[in-house]
């Protein structure tokens, strides 16, 4: 039986199933001079390059949206005063 490759691309999407090491994990998330997205150290696809300011902007926007969603949910729970009477006329 032929050995299957541990890393490569399929349909243009990178994959890597080699056993990850701490050094490879750290170096893959911090790549100065590269773009916002870099190949994942383990798995399929891309991940954020934390050396890019654009990645930090994405993380801030995601955190702000998550915070806003949580605030809206808490306000909705606070406004819920109980059952509502609905009248339907024929």
C-alpha cells in the first residue's frame, strides 16, 4: 500500500497532518512579512497571521460584535416581563 502524503494541497486548499511541534505551531502563527492568512500548522485551510495588523483588526471587530450580541441578549432577557396576551378577531 502506498504511503499517503502528510501535507500538500487539494483543490488549492493546503492541508498538513504531520505531528505538530511547539516550535512549528508558534512559527506558523507569527510570520512577519507574510499576508493576513497563512497555512495552518495542523489541519486543513488557513489561519490568521498574528504578525499582521489586519489580523488584529479582524479579532477586534469579532470581539466587538460578540460583545454587542451578548449585551443585546442580556437586555432581551431583562425586558421579558412575562406572558403576553394576544387577541385575535374574526
